[in-house]
């Protein structure tokens, strides 16, 4: 497995490129795997997706090459017999590094109905291409970050207030775009999340929110976690992690 790295970034440029050639046999396998997967989990949706073709660095800008794809081609990575050589769609995704007023980082635990049940990660999601044939812009990526945060956490963020912070490279080949956001108190966050869950139409993406901060080493977070989490915590805090509080619709508990 390749090493996951986070690189500080001041500017982001997205360059559209031609999609790769996909063999008919591979398309048939993608279709069959999606059929089986969606039968097991009917809540999944095969929507459009921005496919990553890698990154390059020009002066102080990170340049991400991309083309159009779909979620079925992305999810194909989990099919039996998977290998790094399988031409599944590597995604461009966006994440929000949100901190409460005491400096705690906000993480979420994915719901059972998602493709990654129980996984601990930042709020965010795969970037979708423009509806028209227009180019994908950094402003659109930033707006998508705010939209994902509202849909998962229930808190409105001003896209213009989000600050580009880092680019993730490595792991399964996906490219992550990370934005910083400052929130209010953890108590206000909990109330907003409770109200969001209560009013949510259908299964939510997050079953709970988890706050963590830096300091004396504490109990490790329990459960599957995204591959970038160790690098993120090291880059953000530079000190050992202390789990804080988990907010769930059933109440509050220390983790």
C-alpha cells in the first residue's frame, strides 16, 4: 500500500483531461458488481463523480487532472480480486477540517447504510462534475465542501470563509482536498447535529460526531478509520491525540 501524505496547499487548479479507455470486459464487470452491491444496499446511488488522474505542482499551485466518471466505477475497487492494477475510478474528494472554539477537531462516524459503515472520517464527500460541460473550478469544489458539511452535520458554512489547507495524495489513488473551517462551541454543534438527525429524510450519512484534540495521550479511537487520519492529526496537532466526546442522537458519551 502506498504511503498517504498531506501537502500544504495555497492554490488549487483543476484541469480537465480525456477519460481513459475502458475495455468492454471491464465495463461489464463494473455493471455486474454494481448490480450485486446495490441489491445488498438499495440506498446507494450511482451518481456522477470526478475521476482523478493525479496531481502536479506548479509554483505554489496544486494542479489536479480530472475527467468524468460515476460511483459504480469508483466502487468497483471493492470487488473480489481487487488489485492496484484494476482500472477503477480514483476519486477527487473534499473534506472539511472543522474545529470548535476550544480547538477540537470534528470527525464523523459513517452510518450502516453507507458504503463504509462505521468508518471514522472528516465530513465531506466525492466531488461531482459540473452539470453542464463547463470546467470544474476551485470555487465549485469549495461550495461542494460546504454543501457536504451541511448534509452530514447540519451546520451551514460560508463557502467564502473556507480556507484551502492541504492536498492528500496516496492510499488508493484518490486525491483529497482539505479546507479549514472555524465553528462555535461544541454544545451548539451537538444541538445542530441532533436537530439535523431528527429532521433528516431517510438514513443519515453520519450516526454520530466525534471531537478530538491534542495533549496527553488518551484512549485510541475505536473502529475503522480513513487512511489519511494519522497524517491529518500529525499535521494539525503535531502531538498525541486525545479523544473527547461523541455526540449521538441518543446522548453524549466520552470516547
